[in-house]
């Protein structure tokens, strides 16, 4: 090849590399840019948005949502969807208060909540991995069962009064002016990130979600890791439900329902950033911030609830569409 031809090919290769790098950055950070732009717009247009008290309120408001989303991240990473999480949140949110009102010591009541989450996770895992029902259908059915159980336990009424101060502090207390819930949220995110990114368990969950057949041929116990991902979803959900009841100061059987759609949305949004197409804990955390900033900003603007739902849904669709067109995002 002549020096002239070689010289002409070098800039072409350079431009191609730059194009790939730019596309990769668009895929990774476009949703994050939307999040930053939303924060800036609300800061400039809403008087009370950019105050320390309101920012702490956002952290408190997204705490339970982030914990639910962190659990769902394990399921999505293994390509399993848990549609029962909202009702699992509600299960812990009535079971723990019921036990406390009945005089059960706080540690035992908290352990009972975790035990209930473990039971729900194992039930989902049994029907998905042993019976062979797709997780979408199995967890939809188990969610319906839990919905009935939650109302059966309470007689359809909320549980008010009789909750010990130590329990209420978990949801309403502050440490150095920072809500205790924010510490629970950061702890859950740190734990989930470490497990997913720094342990063999996390690597195998990603391997199962990436290609079950290849993982199985590599010696990975696929059924075991699919089951474990569903159990983790339920355990994180009951932690969120326990904290939610402490935050509300009451046990309400339908309080957890909204955490299903918003929890799924946090993971969907998170899958459009950092590692597009892959569920990551940090991506889910950003997704929860996305949802929290939208809700908080629109609330401060005095926007009606139904308008908020329309705007939130539209923004989520646009954010996911931007990246899914360029990455062929495969959620499940």
C-alpha cells in the first residue's frame, strides 16, 4: 500500500473510532443528562425545590422505592420479573405492625417480617423454577394471593396506634438532621452493589440473565440462581414494607401497591444508562432519583395527581425510547 493510501486510511479509522466512542457515550449517559436537566429546570422554576430541607425530603421519599428497586435489580439481572413486590411490601407493612400491637418484641417482629419475605420468595421460586411457570405469570398470581392475605389479616382496616417509639424512629427519626431512611437506602444500595458487582453470586446472576444455556454449559446452577434472585426481590420488598409502616406510623394493607409500577420503572430507567440493556444497582438508584425528582418537582408546582401521572409516564417513555432505539434494549 502506498504512503498516500495509508495516510488517507488513518483519518478514516480515527473518525470511525470517534463515532463509536460518541455513540457509546450517548447510550450510557443520555438518560443521566435528562435527569440533570430536570434537576436544573426544577431548581430554576420552583422556589422551594433547591433547599436543603426539600433535598432531604426527596432522599426520604425515594428510600423505600430505591430498596424495592435494588431487589428487583437482582430479578432483572437474571431475566426474572417479580410482579408481587408491591403486595409483598404491603405484607410486611401490616404483619410487623400487627405483631407489635399484639405485644411482640421489636426484634422478633422484624424477624417475622423477614421470614414472611423469605416464604414469599421461596413460593415464587418454586413455581418459576420447579413447576416451570414464567415469572411474569407466577408472581402476578402470588401478588393476587398476597393482596387477599393483607386485607384478611387486617379486616380491610388500617392499623393505628400502639406502635413502639423505637419502631417509629426507623421511619421517622433523623441522625444529624439526615433521615434514618436515607441511611437504610444507602446501606441497601451499597450491599446490593457489592453483591452484584464484587461477588461470584452476582457474576453468576448476570451470567444466567445473559445466556442461560451458556451458563448451564459452564457449570452454573441456573435454577438455583434464578430462585435466589426471586428470593432477594422479596426480602428487599419486606424491608421496604417494614420501613414504610414505620414511616406512616400505621399498617395499611394497600400502601405498597404503588411500589410495583414505580419499582419496575426505576429498573427500566436504570437499564438505559451506565451499562445499557443491563440491570445495575447504580442505574436503579439513578432511576429512583429520576422518579423522585419528577414527583417532588411536580408536587411543588401544585400539579394535580393525574397530571403528574401523565407527565411522569411520558418522560419515562421518552427516556427509555431514546436509548432503546440505539441499543436495541432487551429488558426481558
